[in-house]
């Protein structure tokens, strides 16, 4: 029996801009992804037997082929045969439905763990290609750190690691920002065509990400989910750099911030790229 336990890091968007509508109806975007040290724990065991099993300490999550972690194990096995049963164990700490990529983080960690347990590993580049078939943010989360992305988030370019700045992650209780609803709430002016800043612009300013925090989805998220607007208003009065991540509902502020009533919080730091064997 071979086993390995890895952290599955949550992600933030330090920058998210809409560049216009694509012919396929989706939005062309420019974003900067960033992992933080808030993480789930993913244990992968290859043992005698067949198939895939999944156990999770959160009873509200599925433990079958609809779970991204399961799908990642199945995708890895299809790309690089594994002899034996793949047994997955998840300890969840990343809040669900927050735009923090918890499911994607678990899937990325499963891929990395399977590759580390393999006698014939795929290596980082092939692993990221495989991850992209499951989701664009999964490809990023194979290594994590800081990255510039365009397209729908699948065209990735690594950036130097941002400094490990301390931040407070905040989530309104019961808040949910459905991504399609937030995008639908964009006005024509908010979704209008605009040029990308480009990877080099961010690379030149990576030492101080607090200076260029931006999320075009903040305004429509306020209209869809008033609790997010209330939290953003609270953070505006704290005198520190802050932002909503993704399409919500999680927000973050640099430094230590006390949450208002009805809001959970987690102290975190920006996290560097994961060492992946074969880099």
C-alpha cells in the first residue's frame, strides 16, 4: 500500500476584469489567480483492489463520481494506468460556495498525489494539461502560487510569487452568489470590450498586489446578493485594501479585520507555488 497526504490550497482572484463577450457567448476575461494557505487535506492511497473510493468528513458533499476529486482520480487512471484501488480521503476546511475553488483544489491535489505515487509519473506539464480537461482553475492549482490568466481563465502564465502577505478571509453566513446570475447582472458598460493589461504589467508590480486589487464582478454581485454588498461596505470602512474574490460570496482584506455580525472569518496568508516533482 502506498499513501500520501497533501494540502489542497484555496485560491483568490487578486484581479478580475471583463474584456468583452466572446462569439461563444462566454466572457473573455483577464485575472490574476493566487493561492492562500487555507487548505483542505487530501489523502490518496493506492491499495489492493479495484476502482475508486472516496470518504469525506463533510456529510453534505457527494462521495461518488460527481465529486471533482473522484473525477480527477478517474482521469489520472485513464491517462496513466494505476494498479490497484485508489482510495481518497478529504478533510474539508475551505468553505463551499464561496468562490475559493475548494473542489478544484481537492482535484488538483489528487492529481499531484497520484503522480507522486506513480512509478511512471506524467510530470508537471502533462499533469496541468490533464487538469485542464477537468477545469481551468484545476490546471492552475496543480502548482498554485501566482498566475496571470486570460480566455475563460484557461490560458495561464506563471507570475513570480507574490509576497506572503497576511489577510483576513470573510464569508457572510448563508450568502450564495450563483456565478451565472452574477454574470447576467453585468451591465453593458461593465461587460464592454476593453484591452488586457497583460502578464508583464502584473509581473512588474507583483511585490505590492494591494495596489492593483480589482474585481469587475463586485458591482453585479452586490445587486444579486445584498449580504456581499454589506460586507464590502464594512470593509471599506476598515481602512485596509479589500476585494471580493471571483463571483463571490467570499471577500478578503489585507491585515487583521474583525468580522461584523453574521460573517465568518479565517486568518490566512498568500501562499507560494507548490513544489511539484519534475519542475
